[in-house]
C-alpha cells in the first residue's frame, strides 16, 4: 500500500511577488487612456473622500474609467488583459519543479494565490492551471458577461481568512458556516506548520505573521536591482515578520528555490518522525 502523501501548501501574493508591478498597469490602464501614477492617485483620492476601502475604490474606478473610455469589461476582456502580464525570472518552471521535489519526498504540494489583484487577469496568465485555488478580487458579471459589481475584494487584512480556508480545507468563498466550525489543529487538512506564504511587502504582513507565528514559514521577496527594495525586506526580518528574504528570482538553485527545498525537507523529516512515533 502506497504511503499517504503529507499535505503541503504554498500561498502567494501576485503583484510584486510573481510579477513585477501591478497587473492593471500592463494593458488595462493604458487602454483607458491613463498613466499608472494618475490612476492610483485618483484611487487614493476616492478612498480618502469616501473613507472607503482602497481595493473597492480601485475596482469601481476601473469600471467607471472603462465606461468613459468605451473599453469593454467582460470576463473575457479581463482574461485577455492578463495575458500581457510579465513574470519574474524562473516563475513559469517553478511550480512543476517544486511540486515534483515535494512528491519525491512524500509531500503533496499545492499552490494557492491570495491577491488583491483581479482574479480574471490572473486566469489570463500562463500560471492559472498551476493553482489549486485563486483567491483574488473579482467582479459579478451580468447575463452579457459584463462586469457590474465587486464579487470579492481582497485587502491586506482579509487575506488571512484564505489561509484559514486552506488550513481547514474549506475553499469556497461563499461557505461561511464550515469555516467557522471548530476543528482541532491536528484534524485540519493542512497544518500551518506545513504552509509557506510568499509576498513582497507591507500589505502581506498579516499573512506573513500568521503563518510564521503558527509554525509555518514566510518569505518576503523583493524586485532585484531596485533601490531600497532589499532594505525594506530586511526590516521585515528585523521586525520578526518573516523567516527569509530573497530577490524575486525563482530559477533552480536560486535563493528562493534552495530555501523552499529545505523547508520541504524539514516538513518531510517531521512527518517521518511523527509516523515513527505512532508505531512505538
């Protein structure tokens, strides 16, 4: 009888973590006739004016500006906008490589996105099929497939709920009953100790802290050759937010690759010890 694989989850932010910049800035913002600086400045002004959540404000602003510029905002259009998003070096080969490494050591590795970006744009990237679930901001679409209203807005504090969903195995966002059921830690499908969160900055701090404080590992990445980026990441280590920092390069034998493999080795070794303990 084949030995049961140990569950292991890696959750990622998207913008600034797997891809440089914000996904809206590649094709969408130019399509509505704006610069990225002007778009985000107006979002900030709207959030302040209405004392509103900035994620909801950027989603509203996307729809308002698209309507004014006569840019279509069907689900398919957002997917198409996502096709232009570039990725950090090594990202496209990372998922299969790490999944395979884990399987060879008795782990079932699953990948998840937890992002404030647009879900449909992430679906448009070549990575979409690599994820077991994509938690990201998304829209409700009418009978013509046109975006009408936010379905989900993921901000820096609500991100943590999705880590608990992974932890408890309650993945669907609409399920608000089972996620609040009491489940003993040892009975949860993916223990936090078998979890890694990878992000790039201050908006990821709640997730960094939750995973690290619950026995998992948090990694902060920074854009290579960017002034001040490494210093900001180093402060996250100094403040006890993360276990490790590295440039956002996912190539084999790179810093993230090697660290992740050592975490997998540790989880595999811990699992083997628990198995031996049960036999005694």
